[in-house]
C-alpha cells in the first residue's frame, strides 16, 4: 500500500483530482447498492414476469433506474416471487409525475420513515399495509408538487 500512496502523492494535481472523483463515485455507488440491493436487467424481469422485454420496457408501474452504465436496472426489492410486490405499481404511478428521477422513488421506498418507527415503505408493503403506504405516497407527491 505505501507504494500506491507514494504514486498518488507523486501524481499531478489533475490526476489526484480524477482519482478522488472516481473514489467518491465508487463510494456513492456502494452506498446506493447497500440501500437498494441488487437490480435485475430487463431480460431478467421479462423472464421473471413471463413478459416480453418490450412489455417490461413499456410497463409504467415498474420501478426502473437509469444506471451509470446507461443500462436500466429494476430493483429486486419490488418483486415478490414472480410478481410485482402489491402496492409498488401504485406507488410508482403516484410519485412519478412529482419526481425528477425514479431514484427518488427508490430512495423513498427503501428509507426508514419516522412515522412508522423507522420501518421503510417497502417493509410496510411486505406487511400488507398497502393503503397506508399509498396514502403516504400521495402526501409525498403533493408535497413535492407544491
């Protein structure tokens, strides 16, 4: 490790900035991966749901994330076996018009909420509290639209 540190210290200021930026980007990617978990590719979702890739792409009720690679990822957390977790479609459809990107929806679904004693909306959906989550998503949409 000392040799690597020495190479970094000997590098130009621009090179050090680029390395720092890449390391920060990697840390951000790892933080998102820890919060959201793995993602499926379009073909995986098509196989899982028994649909064509075109039908998956056109499905506005699926949570799709534009990845840094330019590909689209579908967070695994939105699926329950071979179906979409009940309530996810409605949450996605409710929040989509109010957010800049679907990453905001993914973050909301996977973030602890004080109003539910730290439970995530995703946890509430898995527990069958669909109406509570939908009501909360409507409140969030109204707040974001204001």
